[in-house]
C-alpha cells in the first residue's frame, strides 16, 4: 500500500527524473550504493527503483506508540525499511549482517557508503561496509546518484518542499576482482571504486575525508559553510 499510494503521489508532486532504471537487475541480490544528501533519500530510492529495495533505518521509527507510532511502522515497513540501533562496533556489524541476510535471500539492498548525510554537498569518502557486503555475498553493486533531494528536505527541515529530483542508476559493478572480503586492502580499493562511480554520476566535489557527524552546533555550522575539512578522520574498519 505504501508503494501503491505514495509512489504516484511522489511522481505527481516532485516530477522525478529517473535515469538508468534498466541497470538495476530485476531479479537476484543487488546492492544500491548511493550518495546521501537528505532524509528523503531512502524513500526516493525505494519508491522509484524498478523493484522492492530494503534499507536500514533508525529503530525509533518502529518503536513509537499510539496512532503516530503505528503509522510510522506501517509506512517504513511498507517501503522496505529495516530497524537498527545506530552506532559503531557491534551495532554497525549487526546492521551489515541484516543487509547480508537480505542479499542472501536474493533481495535488493540500499546503503550509503558515506555513512551519514553530507551537510555541504560534497561527496565524502566511503566506509568499507559496502565492499564487505558485495565481496561476502557476491552481489553486484549499482552506483546511485541523487540530485535535488537536499532541496526537497534540507537538513533540519521537518516538512518536504517542492523541488525537482533526479535519481540516476549506474551500470552494475562486479567487485570480486578486488579480492576477498577478509582483506582490508581489497575492501578499501573496492569501496574507492564504488565512490568514484557515484561521483561520476553525481558530479559532486570529492571531500577526500570521512563524513564524521559534528558533535557541536558550531562544528555543524562550520561544516555546512564548508570551513571544516575533517581530513584526520579514522575509519572503524
């Protein structure tokens, strides 16, 4: 019902431009690796892709009470969201394991290698979870570029606005030539290749740094104004 009702409404209001739908395999496991610019990115991908796509979402969307909580669970569950606890370490691995389950079931799974939304529009360095999933499952990776979603719902905005959105699906990538999932070097090089493909589609300026969420309001403002470049970020591998 979520897809049947929301998809036509979204097409009517935001008139999305969809490019390369043919690149998404209609059957079998596939990873959709996308840039991340807005809260609505996941709904945009899942509603406009040519097949059902699962993605990770905050557990809070599934634990609310009352009518609002019930509507939240129904909507996010209907568009393929999987509730997970946010965090690094065990929580991060649990999230990847949930994605791996979907891939081994022959489903499509969406992931943001940057980890979190870009506040300044640049494309940040990818975390290697996307390569681990691809090399462990054997699933191809389809790079995805979203443009305009940051105008529909900018960071901090509670309600979506009317703006034109473009969703571009690139050609599937086979990451197996990079090596085994157990190799940190293989995961790193494979992830860099995926990010290069996303950048080619999106045209974003590479940040050459990891997107570490700002811990204070001042840091958040600096990142939005592009005065802050966290080049010393260390990735939890």
